[in-house]
C-alpha cells in the first residue's frame, strides 16, 4: 500500500443566497458562499494505473463564532470541467447525484482538519475519476472552510496499491460462422481484462501479438495487433492464405497501456484447403469461329468431406490451361492481380521512412511494368501515394509524409501488356509520429511577453526562453502563454514544442523575442534586520508592489512597506512597482540585511504574533535540531550486506524546551497548537510547520513545555497574478 496527498490548486466559494457571486478569500463562510469548489493538479503518472483503494477529502474548518452544532459537510464530484475562480450558483457546474464522501464537523476538534468518510475506489471509481479530473464541490453549514488562498489548503489523501494493476486474457475464441479455411478470412477475438477497474486511467489493451504455428513445434509466426475497443475486446481478421491447410495452434500475448502483459494458452484448429468446382463447359464442343467462355467456381472446404456447406471464394489469380488432346502440349493464359504485403495491421513511425511492399500475382511469373499506390484515412476517400515504374515491388515513403492516425492503403499493378489489375484489398495500419514544429507568434514584447502558436494534434506543450525559463510539460490543447514573471530588457529566443496523443514531441518552433520596459518612478528601498526583515520604500504611482527575497517573489502588497518574518540569516531584498493595465515596471536596488534572534522565538503565521522564551527549568532554554534522510535497506540474494536505497524524502525538525514566564505566555504557547508556526533559534536555525503536540510538566517551581516543529514542504513563491 502507498498513499499520496493531492493538494487543491484552485478554489472558490459560491452559494444560493448570492447566486451571481464568487468568493475569493482565505476562508468561505456559511451564509456567504455555502459551497466551496476546488480543483486539483494532474495525478502523477506513477499513480495513474495503480488500484485506488480509497480517497479521503480533508478541509480545514472552524465554527462560526460560538455557534457549534452538528454540521454535516458533503463532498461531491463535478461531472464536467469547473473553474473555481469563476463559478457561481447561477452558472455552477453539475455534480453527481452520488455524494462521494461526507463528514460531521462536531466529530472533529475545531478549528482543525475535517476529513470525510473514505470513498471506496472499487465502488465509486467513476466519481473518483470525476473528482480528480474535474474537481469537487463541498456543501456545508455553520462553519467556515479554508481555501487554497490560506495556509490550510484542502487536499485528498489517496490510498493506492503499491504495484500497477495487472491484466489477463479472457474469452479467447475463433468467431467464424464455420470452420477455419485457407481461402477465407479467419476471425479471432478476445478480451483483455484488468485485475480491477478501480484505477484513475482504465487499464486496457494497448497492443497485442497473435502468434500461430503448425502443430506444436512449428515456427512461431506473429501478427501485430493494436488497441482493444471500449469494452476491451479485440477482433482480429487474418487474411486468406495466411494459414496452410494443416492443423495449427494459436495464442495471444497482450500488453496493457500500463506495460502489464499476459499470455493465453495455445489453442488448436484444423485449416481446410480451397477447391475448384463446377468447371464449364465440362465437355462437348466450342465453336472455333466465336469467342469461347470458360468458367469455374473457387470454393473453400469447410470439413474433410463436405460439399454442401462450402463457401464461395473470390479468386485473386489463376492460370487457364488448354490443349488439343490428352497428350498435346498445354497453352497457358494468365489471370493476375495485386496484393498488399506491408504495412498491414501494424503501427508505424511516421517520423521515419517506411517501406511499402506488395505482390504482383500472375501465373506466368512475368514481372510488373508499373504499380500505383493509394492511401486513405477512411477506406473510402483515396489519394495518390506513389507511382513505381518497372518491376520493383517496394516503395519507400519518406519520413513525415503520412500524418498520424489510422490509415488504409491499396495497390494495383500492370502486366507486360500494360493492362492494370483491379485495386487490391485495402490494408490497414496506424501511423504515429511527431507533430510538425509549431509556428510561434509573438503577441507582445512587454516585460511579461505573450506568445501563441499554431499546430495540429497538441495534447501537451513546453515553452522555453533561452537561459531564463522552462515551463516543464503542461498538459492541454491551449496554444497561448503569458510569462508568469518579468523579463529584463534585451533580446531573447522563445521556443515551443508540443506532444501529440502518441507521446511524440514535435521539433522546437522558435521566434525572436525583443523585450522593452518603460519604467515609472524610481523606488528607493530601505531594509532593517532583527528578528524579522522590515522593508519600506518610496511610494510611486504604482497599483501594487512585488517583494522579492533572494530573487523569489514572496509577497504582493499595495502599501510601500512589508515585514518578512519567515527568513533567517543574510537575505537580499528587492521591490518591483507594477501596474494593473501594463506590464511595465520599476525595480528598486537590492538591500541585504541579516535576520537573527537572541532567544527562541515563535511566530504564529496565522495571527501575526511573536512569542519568545528565555529559560527552561535548568536556567537556560534548550533547543535541538534533527535532520534525516530516508534510507531503506534491502537484503538481496548474493549480497552479504544489505543494499541501501536512498529516497528523495528528508526531514528537518526543531525541538524546543522552555519555561513560560506567566500565564499569558503559557496560554499563547498553547494557542499555537495546530497553527502554522515559524520557529527561530539563536543558533541560526529555523523551521516552519505545525506544532502537533505540546508536553507540559510541572513541579513546585516551574511548568516546563516541550514541543517539536517539523519543517513542511512550503512553497514561498507566490503567483504574481493572484
């Protein structure tokens, strides 16, 4: 088992009493937004095919004033895409009639985290998929809920199986209405069944191999198969003439879209040969001076001795022989055709060159004089692919000629008399390849430039600015991007590439990006150190200011001052003056200060209050710093000592022992329980986290308190557009 915490990335309040309003605040209260909408980032790929055992939603809540009560909180999944920052009661996205989870607020100590009942993955997987994809609506009363704009962001605790879900093969069958025959299309079918359907992405057959052999020891032949249909069924039609007229064995090897594989048992079937029946004329005479018509019927035997149940076949080629007498030499007349060979029933890489192969089938064995190839997206509308002059039965299609998707192709050949055959039966294949490089368009050249691009088949994209920024992979079909930061004046190169549904990345599309800023009034920054950094600056005609610590934007304010309590040691600050309707700015010079403390200090980041402690029961306060790295030791065969596996997970915690000077200080310390707290020590250590427990011991003289604050993963950089 493994768990994953998925924290909401957007939220907003809405309610019946204010049907056209959306509430963007750290908390949403009953009576001012009776519903809280939220969405979540994409579930990491490593968890998409694991069994979901349960999902538990968590929200931080507090009673309104001293109301208390027995408020029930309902968690429901959206059934379509929702925007929590724009949703209102009037335009609200529908939710499922099924409540994914619920909680009773009175069952939890408030203020604090309220968690719902566990949503069983096997029972409500469709609702859970909606929740992860589209988001969730929380309906509540009598309480205030904390949003993504607070320090207590709602989240989901998801329990997974450790391994990806496996796959099996069921209902393997030969589905022809009659027996197997050499001269007919032989049809097979099977189902690829996942071990469970309780996964974020359904586990399905992505590809398969149909394997067959003559008897139990013949050479194994393979036919490649693609993805199964929506019911996880795959139907395979094996072309006539593939199997010899013997007993064959066959099986299926399936590969799931998560990489899981399964292999069926071998199955046996007798393949019967084709025969010529009903030749006409069977005897007698034909007129010498008139055209003579000869006919016959090609039939597929359906059993060893049957004739009544035989199946008529379409002839592809034949040799008609005639002679004047039983002992005379025979004269031959060829009846020819063309057949596709490859690609057929396979997936090709369209970004590389591909060889198309066919057969010119004619009983005389004379070579073709010309061949024509056509391609179609639907087996109905055809366009020319190539013309080959001469006897060659192959043609190499250059890379990037064929677009991605399911395609069909056919061929016809010309005999030595220049007569064309009929078009061959169409062969199907799937082309996958990289999309074309996007065409990048520069929208604005301001310090926060906007770009757009044009390309087909996009499912994800990446944006890079040389030496400055890389977006990483962003999923979606949107083709616009605005810089989430400010660029300095200068010339840059922006480039974009996209990924299609097959996982192929396009070449980079590039464009020159000149950036020009028109600054406003100068900003003079003053910084003073102490237990916190106190910043002030000369005001200008700006709408707001961004405060940077060591190059990271940590605050967005409208007043010309800011106090940073969450730093320790030397820190370098700058302030940027910004406008609502323009991307121009003014940037202050840098100011460096040293933040330190002469005693243990605690800062309640929710109340904005400092606490300090001078002593413990031994006359001096004491602190302890604990650092750890997650190391797992595994005993492996062939190794005397265990093998160490080092994970990415670390921990950092400060342990504090102190004495409170009076009752007010004691109550203030107790009030920190469960509050986001910054702890600083004279040794220059700092952690930001939640005091989960506080221990108190007393004697005739002192009451001593001990607690630990463990560092949490806390993103300080703000979204400058929020």
